[in-house]
C-alpha cells in the first residue's frame, strides 16, 4: 500500500514538472521570437543611422537575452528534476535499481528563490515588450 501512495505522489509531481517544463518552453519560444524581431529592428535602425533608437533596441535585446538565460536555466533544472523523478519511480517499481544521487524535493526547494526572480523578470520583459 505504501508503494501505491509513493507512486501517486510521484505521478502528481511528474505532472506538475511536465506542465512547468511546457510553460518554460513556451516562454523561451516567445522570447526567441521577440529577440529575432529586435535583431531585425537593430539592423534596420543601424542602416537608417537612427542611433538613439538603435541603442534602445540593443538594450532591449540585452535584457531579453538575460531573461532567456534565466528561463533556459529553469528549463534545464526542470529537465533534471523530471529525470531524477523518473529514476525514483523506477526505483519504486524495481527495488534493485541504485537510488538517485539527487532528490527532486531538495531541487524544488532550492528553486523557490529563483521562481520569485523569474516572476520579476517576466514582468520586466512584459513591460519592455509593451513599450516596443
């Protein structure tokens, strides 16, 4: 009976992680599209010698690039958490498998501070996007 409870808890956690991973992928895709748009604008303003606007777009792209790195890091951490959880499920189903080195619960706890940072950066990104 204890195994069933563990598997249910792992399944719920896996679902949450997969949803989080999907949302991070969507955000990264949006940021990539935004950066491509900015690259085109940067090129056009450079050709038209509109220095002030050119610098504005360069600053926006720099900020978007930083936000992208944060999302990539979160996505990579989520991928590792999914792999670790998958290994934990396999350990429950087949007790002979060596246990994982990294516990997903500890990883999730360590990311709580980063989640607050992502929310703040997302708001900044949205503000920058609206001003474009």
